[in-house]
């Protein structure tokens, strides 16, 4: 029993190490002034929005990993004959346990294969949402790129007479637009890649949970 708990607890510990690494990287970026430079130069404010969505999504992944840990612990500790009444209130509030127990009440020998398909769809609900968030981060970065180039082109349209002062202002405005384009693209791509790895880790855990839950449903019915 201790070995089971250690393996399940190790699921959340792995994510926690990754989270600490992400926070440490953000601290270094803040310490060396990159975050300040990012916020100061991105006049579109898309980069801060991307970072906010990324941090919320990362914490959300951690919550889901913790829920999976509780679910796997409970399923591995359950007997071959499941008694739902023995599950306490806190565990019933777990989304994954709730899905499994609700399907258990509806499952019989004739519809077992269909219940497996429903189980897979319901367990992967938040996985699909996170995939949409990854795509959103990339698209926000591309929106920032377009805004940056628009700012650059607006600077060109201000040209009336060619003189040194005007050219200096033009180059300054064009560099500001380029910074918006590059910073938002870089922020969107990096956060999307990191969140994609977290999403992949959650997907692997859900595959293990689906295998375990499918076996339990087969035994219980």
C-alpha cells in the first residue's frame, strides 16, 4: 500500500519539480530585467496577456495532476467489488472519480465497450481544453507580430521630408514596432511549447488512468 501511494504521489512531485523550474526561470528573467523590458517595449500588451494565460494554465495543470493522483490512489486501493458508499465526500468531488463512478452505475455487460468510449471522452475533457489554450498562445503571438508590422508601416507613412531628425524618429518608431512583433512572437511560442510539454505529461497520465479505470469497470461488472 505504501508503494502504491509513493508511485501516485510521485506523479504530482514530478509536476511540482517542473513548476519550480518554470518559476525559477521567470525569476531569473525578472532579475536580469527581461520581464521589465518585455512589458515596457510591448505597447500592444499582448505579451503580458500571454504570460497571464500561461501561468493560469500551468496552475490548472497542477490541479489536474493532483486530482489524477487522488483518483489513481483511490482506484488502486479499491477492492474488486466497488461500493460507492465507501467513497468519502472529498473524493466524490474529484472530477475523474466522479466520471468513473457515474459510468460504473450505468455499465453492464452488454454496454461495456460503449462505456469505455464514453470514459475516454470524459477523461480527456480538460486535455482538449488545454490543447486549445496552446493553440491560443501561438495565435496571440502571431497577432502581436501583425500589430508590430502595422506599427512599422505606420511609421513609414509619416515620411514627408528626408532629414536626419526625421529619419532618426522613423528608425526609432520602426524599431519599436519590430520589438512588439518579435517579443510577442517569442513569448507566444515559448509559453506554447512549455505548456505543450505539460499537456503531454497530463495526456500520458490520462492514458494510464484510462487503462486502470477500464480494467476496474470490467472487473466490477
